[in-house]
């Protein structure tokens, strides 16, 4: 903890080159993306496992608090991606290290140039949404909906610490044991993985951002009779987020569910990349405690395994018509709409989920 405090205080006092600020921004943006990744993967899995809860999750995403957070998220993803590419390229070309400062400035400039049109298009979605006087969940309800995630993270941290303590009792907590992995083949593998996966992730993540935050946007997930992005002519007849996910995942090109494959690749690469990056950050600040250092690693493993399992389970599952009905009924309950008749919308489905 003392090293973390020192890092924060010295960073605020820093008056040197841009490299320090690039390092700080890279870590902060990465932490923000990992936090959202946990929420996003678990929430999206509810489209298959708990359709009613998925509608509640999307309703929270459509509130002012999460709308503001969405802009920060997109900025964090774009900056982290560009800066990650800078790190990977310069690491592969040591003779270019003398251009580090210039490259860091270019990253900031490129991020700004990308965000200007991106934010403009995103803000148009926001304006269009709020111009229609939408139903908005109260802030207290939004916060309450996030408490299970916070509780889950606390439980995972406790499990990691207990497991680390048990391992320490069995194997001993000597400094030699805690540092023996340094410079090992395993760590060299992860060093390479972070750079290679970074190159693979960038086009996937940018494509996902373009479709789900720019071209269509989170507000359009519940727009009745709206076109489902990336599917051509498929329509979200009921205006439920569950139908949107079902139509997208069931969309076939040449008999292949391309968006399921796309999301599987994105899930695998981003989850492992993100939690390994989190491991680097946490272990940096637990160097003096073998117990906490091991716990940091175990926590990241637990997080990655849970997200991969939940996400893969949803992607390998399917969204049924009954799930859409449950989602439509949930929308009526969320906003307490007395005249809501979800069954009428379901009866208009010409070809439910491409079946």
C-alpha cells in the first residue's frame, strides 16, 4: 500500500517528460476497461440465462450515470489501444526508443482525432434518446443494481487471500519463493502474449465500439422495429435487448454465426489480456507481501476463469422466443407500464430469431 501511495503522490508532483503520464494513463485506462469488462460480460450472459435481468441491465446502461460513463469508457479504450500499439512497436524496435516522447504525443493526438467524430456521433444518440422523454430508472435503483457485482468482487478477493494463505502455509512464504517466477519462461510468454494479443484485439475492439456505441448505440438496443446492426435487414420487432442479442448471434453468413465467432474471439483475447494486465498492476503494489502478491495472481485467475466460463456459456447457448417474451414482460415491470402488452409485439414476429 505504501508503494501505491508513493506512486500516486509522486505522479501528482511529477514535472518531467510525458512518459510518466503515458504510463499512468495506460494503467488507469486499462483498469477502467477491465472493470467494465466484468460488468459487460456478466450482463450480456443474462440475455441467455436471465432475460428479465438483462433488460434491467440495459435500462441501467441507458441512465445519465452510465451514459457519462460510456464516454469515459470509449476514451479509455481508444487511448489504451493506441498507447498499447506504441509500446509493442517500440519494444520490437529498440533503436526507436529515442522517439518515445514524440510517439507518446502522437498517441494523445491520434486519440483526440479519433474521439472528436466518435463523441459527436455518440452525442447524437444521446440527444435523440432524451428528446423523446424516455423512462429513466432512478439513481438509487441504478446503484442498487451494481451492488451484487461489488459483492462478487469482494468475495473473489477474500477467496484469493484465503487460498494464498493456505498455499503459503504449505509451501512457505520466503522471498525466494515469491520471486522465483521473475524472468521465467512463463513471464516471457506473458510478455509476448500481451503485445501479440494487443495487435489482434485492436481491430476487434474498434469494430465492436463502432457497431455498439457509434453506429447504433446502447439506446437503440431497445428501439422497437429497429434494424439490428451487422445483420443487414433483421429487425428488433419487440424492442427488447434480448431480441437484439438473439438476432445478432443467430445471424448466419454462409451457414456460419459470424457474430458469435467474433464475440468468442473478443471474449477470449480481451479477458486474458485484461486480467493479465491487472495482475501486473496488482503485483507491482504487493511486492513486499508474498501473501498479497500471490492473492493478486489468484484473484486475476479467478476473474478470468469466471468471465470466460460465463461468457462462453452464453455464446454457446441460444436465445429462445420464450426468452424474448420474458424480456418484454420485464420491460413492462421495469417502467410500470400499465398498458404494456408484450404478447402483441411477440405475435408480430415474422420469423423469430431466424428460425
